C-alpha cells in the first residue's frame, strides 16, 4: 500500500513531469547501441515520494 494516495501524488507528478526534459529510452552514445532501458521517471518519483 502506498504511503501517499494517488489522488495526492497524481497532481504532484503532473507538475514535476512538466519540469523534466525529454530523454531517449536508450542512450544514443552507447558504443554498442544497446543496453538496458532507463527506469521510468514515474517509478523513481513514486519511490522518492
């Protein structure tokens, strides 16, 4: 069970997501052109809050 209900975290996420830059799913500078996908920003936000 999350500590913060979604009715409170969703508006916070909307404001926070507006501040984040667009980032590719994979790093284009990786020498082999492949590696693990980035962790979704929403998942990281939920863990921090």
